[in-house]
């Protein structure tokens, strides 16, 4: 009877551990999906930034103010992405499940914020550049 109880306990503990790892993997996969989406917008960000840098050289004072603001937003968004990538550590060896879930959830929130920042700055700069083409 004692052996059956120990085996049952071990099986439950093992299943709980697997569920914990699956939970961590699910959140990590969410973070990576968002990261990949953000990276897809990085090309547009750099393209817009180069165009704006070129326009800045010949713009009048009113346009320079707007262009400088757009470039600043693009640089800030790009910097936030670089900072995220440098500091993100999905391994966190030896950390508890609760720690990992909190860490990964916080990283998911952070990469969502970076995604919003990049989308917003790219949309605004692209609209401005499209307006100039007309």
C-alpha cells in the first residue's frame, strides 16, 4: 500500500512538473511570436528612418521639427527593441516555476509595449512620407 501511494505521489508530482514546463513554454512561445512580428516591422522602421534623415537635410524649419520628432519616435522604438533583445533571457536556469511565469509574463507585456511603440511610430512616419509623395 505504501509503495502504491509513493508511486501515485511521484506520478502526480511528475505530471505537475510537466504541466509547469508546458505553461512556461506556452508563455515563452507567445513572447517569441510577438518578437518575430516586431522584427518584421523593423525593416520598415529603418526604411522610413533613412528617408526621413534624407528629407531632414533639405527641409524648412517647420518640416524639420516634424521630421525630427518622427525620427526621434523611430529611434526610441528601435532602442526599446534592442534593449529588450539584449536583456531577454529565456533560460533563467535554476529558477522556480513561479519566478519563470512572472518573468515570462512580464517579458510578454514588455514586448507587447515595444510592438505597439514600433507600430505607432512606423504608421506615423509612413503616413507622413506618403503625404509628401502626393
